[in-house]
C-alpha cells in the first residue's frame, strides 16, 4: 500500500519509532501543540503493517481459515 493512500486511523495504528509516541497518539511539539503530520518513519511502518495485514488476510482466505463450515 502506498503511504499517501493511508488513512489517519491507519497512520496512528503503529508506534512511532522516531519519537516513541504510543499507538493512537499524535506527536507533540516542544511548545506543547500537536504536529500536523506523523514522522516519515511512522508512515512507513504503518504502510508495512497494513501491507502485512493484507497478506495475512489473503493467506487465511485462500487456506480456508476464514471460511464458514457447511
């Protein structure tokens, strides 16, 4: 998934490796205000996480784990 296609919820679904902001938290400026965008490293981590999640979901669907029994 491309970084520019990520939604804000996806961007904040991972911990920031640069400023160690927790999942769901925005980073703060020294003056105490909120930053408009997450660090680039966090964007990259979020893109990788969503890509890995899609791969895992695809593997479960094709292997039969996600199918209902009849």
